[in-house]
């Protein structure tokens, strides 16, 4: 308590230094705590299930001939056919159980109110493998999915139950309308459980055997060439991952060679060899299965590294402040040592002061962390906000506390050791404040500031690269004009419509949208534009040689009439679709330039024929479209072919596009009112403007660029404060020397140059080290940059200029003060 009381008294005696130190620490620790919260939720946190470390995810890299359907739970390497899942489930030995799952979209009717939601189809073993218990009722069991399409039961998520049913325990046994089908609620999942796919928020869980009965997609449950099931398992006690892999592949490979290989058609010998050589890959499954982990990993690691760099710069500042303050207490320390105090006691006192400073900074950092998370939330799309907790959490508080204590020791140790050295006579004779330094302290302060400059340079260049990349991608030619376009989707077949009624409803929606005030164009499509969706299919094209290993895949979209006109896409040759291109008329297609190039169709493909995976070329190409972005703004334009959705027999859902001169907010309100009037049981989904859609498509680029830039600016300001502090202290220590120089004839210009040379030396060395570090960082971040090299000379030059200006500004004030020293006063200085 004596140490603590004295520490508080000493900090109170120097309010300016204390305030600067606390603010610097709060900014550094708070930024780290905020990014750690995201890091924890997206990359570290295990599923809230029994012994999550025993969970294992399965994947089967290699050829997957046939149809593949993958999504948010992982890429297409990770999906299995339904028969293969059942084979492995029945024959495996290293697991106590295997489970399957797949997400699906759902139209829900709650108390006569229509809404959209997300659900998860799961095997009957799913909850048992996870080892969780229901909040009420029961969870799904193996008997619930034993027969295809026979069990109309569901388990609600705890969050959905609380929000829409107020936690009513009588919900068990009641029914809920899901995609027009009545499902009986048998139980509620435990609180905090959101399934096994990070980023998803399933409202309910239904048997996987009910997928064909509940959704409009008709999976072939006996088709081994249809891949759509995600699989994970729980290891038996004592079984390692390597043992499980060996044992499971012993089961998997015979099925592959004896059952599935004979089913493959038109496969070359080389591909067949690869197919038979496939092995199951087992990976840790404690965090579930999700593509979010993979996509967020690199950006979050980069941001964490940036915030840690900011914290290091803040710590260097504090260390310099403590060294300077220690200089004024040199006589005090010398006298206390001379009077019998041990060095250990003085070290404890000074480290206590450092830790008190760190704890105060840590407390204030919680406010900074909350503000940082709010800024993060402002940059995130609604889907991400719904799945992340951006409030203060226990893990953040613990991280801030540990970081504060660690930094307190880090920045306090050297100043404490330096201030308690044992050369007592020299200290006392020198007088308070005169030996601050010593050469070791001076050298240490210079190294700290040079390091700050180096770190700031690396951050400025990194931020510059991300900003220039964002500018590049924001100004990329999309091949579209969508500034005044709004979009939304509906899925009437989830609300009980059959294909005929749905087609009539789509026609009516287009007509009503076209009648809205200010509407200048209306169209529709099956695949949303620039929303991350990729629909592809193998095609046959007239004049293009096909073979077993020839890549004949192209992206696909089924669109409405006036699609090109509504979205500002350029028709290079031929014609656009019209409403007469419908079921029963001759099949037609539009292709883009990339498609024509890939399939060697030349500059005039009009009149040639193609087909979707068929031998008969039954689809005539009637138009050539200029390349336009399809799924991602950053991706190259893929080969794309378009067909009229009206020529398809069944269309479960459509995305609509409305081009209007009406302000966006008013247009979105008009669309909502219109759809409620047409049919309130069909909920509107994904209602937004296309500029908003594009911003969400570029969310990660904007997020990294803005956060990196903000932290780089913060780091540079902290480095400038550190540079100013060191130079100001150096000038104060050299007052006598400067006075002598001026008395011997040195003018103010030479004195300023003396200080600025010190600035220049530290800046040049620090900038050189920082540029080398930035070069390495640029190479590591190359995958995140758009049409930009990680060593872009313009960015490097701009960072050098900016940091030089900041450094010279920080150094000019001490240099000016040095030039104003009165020689007579300096010579009397003691």
C-alpha cells in the first residue's frame, strides 16, 4: 500500500505527463481489445457444445464430377453426396458419431406475419454428436430422418423462440409454417447455440431427409454424383486425428473404387486416376464449419498486427516519458539508496508507478474499445452485424487487463533499472536533473524514437497500399450503370405457390413495378448481381471441341426482358430478350465477350448454337453482351451465358431490379408498400439500392483500408509526440553546450541545424527500416490488393514525404527553442 500511495501521489504531481501516458496507452490497448474481440469471435472461439476439441470436420479434395452445391459452411472441396455420408456413418469406427448439415432459406409465417429466415437441415445424429441438451422438449433424433420426406418436425433456435414466442414453453407440440409446409415443434435448442456454421443464424433445424419436401430444390438422395452435404464427427476417447484419418480412409477408398468409380461417365484415364486416389481430409472442428474463418483470417491477422504496432509505439512513448521523469528524480533515488534503501525496493516502487499508469490506461481503453467497435459496426453490412457481438464482453476486459499489465512491465522496466543504478556519489554530485541521462539512457531514447519512426513508416505504407487498392476497385469498370437502381428478391414457392402461380405472380410484380412513379426500367434474374453468388454449368458450343478433361464450364444467369437496358449493360450485337421468349418458344441465349473468347466464337457468334450440358445444340445465341462484373467486383469477368427465365419450367425465386429517377429511400418504401399490397404472405428479401449492394460487395476492402489508415495516422501522431519529447528533452539537457556554441559565434541557424540533423538521422534510419518492413508486408498482403503491387513506388514516395513532414514539424519546435537560448543564461545554467 505504501508503494501504491506514493505512486498515485507521484502521478498526481505531473498531471500533463500522466494524462499523455494514459491517453497513449488507452488508444493502443483499446484498439487491440476491439480487434481482439473480432479475432476471438471469428477465429478463436469454440462452439458452445460438449468437448468441442473432439469434433473433426471431413472433406474430400479432388475431382467431383456431377453437380456440386456448396455455400457458407465451406467450399466445394468439403461437400459429400448423401449416399456417401450414409455409407461413412454406418461403416466408420474411429468416431462416436458422424453428422451432416446444410443451410437453407426459409419463408416463415409467425402469427399470420410473413418473414424470411434461415434454417439448417441436419441429420438425426447432429445434436447427439454435438452433445447438447434441449432448453425444452427434445432435439432431433436418428429416427426423425430415417425415412425420406416422412417427418415434418422441427427444433427452434433459442433466440428465435425468445424473440417470436416470448419463451412460451407451450410451443412444444404447436406447428410453424415453413416454406408453406406445416412443421411440428418438438423442442428448442439451448441458449447461445447458433448451429455449426459461423455467420449463420438459423431460426430452426429440420431433418435433412426433409430437404425435398420443404424446399424447392429437389436433391437426389440416391445420386452419388450430387454433392451437397457437409459432414463432421466426434472422435472416440483416445483416438487421435491421424488414427481417425487412417481408419476412415480404409473405409472410404473401397467405396470410392468399387461403388462410385464405375458410375463416372466420360472421364479420362488421368482424371479417373485422380478420382480413385482421393483421400478424406480431417481437420479440427471445434469452431464448426464455415467459409468465414478462411475469408476473415488474413484481414484480421493484418489488423491485429497493425494495432499491436500502434501499442508498441505508445509503449515507446511512455518509456521515453518515464526516462525523462526519472532524470528529475535522480537525486531522490541516489539519496534513498545512500540512506539504506535497497535497489529491489526502489525497483518495486517505480514498477508500481508504471503498473498504476498502465491500469489507468487499461480502464480508459475500454471506452476506446467500445468506440472502435462502433466504428467497425458502421462499416459492416447488416448480415455481419447480426452475427457479431460488438458490445463490451468479458473476453475483451480480460484481454485489456492482461495487455495493460504486460505493457506496464514492458515500458517501465528499463527506466526503473536505469533510475536505480548504484553510482550514488556521481548522482548526488551531479544534481537533480543533470545526469538524466547518461549515454545509455540517451542511446535508448534515440533507439525508441527511431523504432517508432520505422513502425510508423511501415503502417503508413501499408495503409497507403490498401487505400490505393480501394480507389482502384471503387473506380473499376463494372460494365453496368446502376446508380439509380434498387433490387430485392421474392420466393413465392416457399409460401405455397406452385410453378404456374409463381410465374403469373412474377409477371404481375414486373408490371406493377413498371407503373411506379419515376420507374424507367424493370427486369429480373435468378442469380443476384454482385452478391457473391456463382452459378455455373458445363456447356456444349457449336464448333468447340469437347473432351473428358476440357474445361467447358461457364457462369450462368436466367434473366427477364429488358435486363440489359435496366442495368446499363451494352449489347454489342444481336438482340436482347423480350417477353415473347417464354416456355414453348425457341430456346435462346445471350453470351458475354469472355464466353465468346473461351469457346472460340469469334466476333460474330450470332446464330450459332449451344446447350447446357446436352449433346443436342438446342439453344441459339441471339446476342453478344459487353463484359460486365458478375459475382465480385474484384474478380475478373468470367465467361457468362444468359437465358430467359420465362423459358424455364419452374422458377422458385427471382431478384428484381428497378431503375428509377425517384430518390432511393422513397423508391425502397414504395417497393415495400407495393409488395405488401400484392401478397403480404410473400416476404421481401434483400431490399437495397445497387450502390449499397456494391458497397457490401467491397466491404472487406473498405474495412481494411479505413481501419488501417486510422491506425496508421494514430501511430504517426504518437511517433511525432515521441520525437518531439526526445528532442525537447535533448535540447534542455544540452542548454549549457548550446550556450557555449553561441558564445563562441554560432548563430541561430547553426543551432537549428544541429537539432534538425538529429531529426534527419533518426528519420532516415527509421524510414529505411520501415520501408524494408513495408516491402515484406506488401508481399504478404498482395492477395488483398486490387491491380496494385505491394511495392508501389507512388505509395512508398507519398509515405516518405508525409512522415518526413511530420518528423520535421515535430523537430522544428525544439530546434527553434534551442536557437533562442540566451548564451549568458546558459553559461550560468546549473
